């Protein structure tokens, strides 16, 4: 049978990420055909549709799920809707790309993954940083043995500023809304599973974050099954911009990545040497990785190949986040199997 030439899509959620995915599907991915976008905010749905060549829009995502012309959906709605929409999309026979996390509740995640398996559709979870060229080069160096046996890893991930307090109150906390990317990155780069975490945290940026029950400054130590050790360093406020760096140290050497900048120019005077600040946030820093992850999802569906980030890959960082919160609250190392 000839390979299907194109994949038709619907995008559920027309917020910041949904709009980005919709524009990629409608304007930058040749084998994609975006047919509809939905959002509970009618104006947001209309604006996104107009920006994507005037496609159809709706305030009800069920209009996408019931459309027999749509092969696959991108779920970019609020986190609390993800698991339910995954189940409904699977029942409708749609292939699914879902932004992270699937849910904060492991029971709901398991129920959604069971629905996907039962329906025989494909599910990819949106951990876009795996598709960044810098991090892929780090993974290559570890996987190929270029730096020998990995011993230590340091992931630095600091946002330029904290999100609104109203978001923090419903986000699940820093381990689930921020560190979750780094949990996935740690597994991806090391090529090994985490067995134990120890987390320390503080409120150093804004007392209101602590009043909301969250942290804004955390350090998490990870112990891997392969014997390596890693540390994740998070802050909700780096005054100089979006700080995204990684170093892996091994028996034969070391590989590291630097921040990304809008230009490579340096200014040199008699008083100082300086350059512009790094790219300010994830929409600038990772725009190409968002494109690549969607292209690879499309390719996996069309060729019936495994997706690069599975439902299980989406579940494990939630376990790690829950273990980290437990570690912080109980001030002790926590093994993953305590959460499972």
C-alpha cells in the first residue's frame, strides 16, 4: 500500500503554544494540512484561524473530534483538560500530539494511556527540548561513547521571570510546571532511568509564590540506574534572561552547551567587553524544536513508526516531579518506586 502523502490536523487550544503549532502546520510543514482550530475563547479561535489561511474555527473541540476529514489532533489546551481530551480523541480514532504534562494525576494519565492503547492510535507528548540541536548533540556524545562513561550531569534551567500567581496556584508547582522539562531532559540525555531524587527548595524570588504554596528556587539531585549523578538547578527569575545550559562530564571528556543569543556580536571598549543578553524566553529559544517535534510526529504517523516521545515518556517525569515534592517536604531522598 502506498504511503499516505499528507496528514490532516485539528488544533485544540489557541493560546500561545496552540497558535505556534497552528502556524507551523499551516505554513511551514509541507505534508500537513490544518483544517480547524478550537478554543473556548471565540476571539482567540478566530484570530488563530485567520492567521492560518482562514481555516475553520470553533469554540467546541468536539467539532474537531467528530470531523472525519481530520486524521490527528494537537492538544494545546489547559493541562486539566489533557487526559479527558486524549481519551475522547482516541475513541474518535484520531492520532494525538499532546502538550506536556498529560495530567498531574498518575491515575488519570494511566487511564488516558490505556484509552490510546485500546484505540490503536498514536500518542506523542510535547517535550520539545529533545528536538533542540544543542541537546541532541549532547545526547549523541553520551550515546556514542564520545565522552566515555557519563559520571556527572548539570542542567541549568532558569526563567527570565516568574509566571502570574494565578497560574502558579493551579500549575501543580515548580516541579510539575517547570522542572518537568528538565526531568525529561535528564532521562533523554543520560539514556538511563532515574532511581532516586533528593530535592531542596526555597522562596527567594517572591514571597507571594511561597504564600501560594510553591517554590521559586530548587536544586534536585538525581541518581541514575547506570550509576551517574545529575543535578538540576532551577530558578523562576534570572534577571539576565532565559538561562538554558547543560554539561555532561564523563570518563573520556566533557560536553556542554551555552545559551542562545539573537546575535554573535561583541562590543569592546577600553572599559569592558560585552554582548547582548540571551534570547529572552522559550518561544524564542526553542522555536525550531517546536517545529521539528511536530514534523517528527507527522512522519511517525505517516510511516507507522514509533513516536519519538511516547506516553510512557510523558508519565515518568510526572513521577519524578511527585518524588521531588515528597523529597522536599520530607527532607530525604525518595526512590521512584515509592511513587509508582
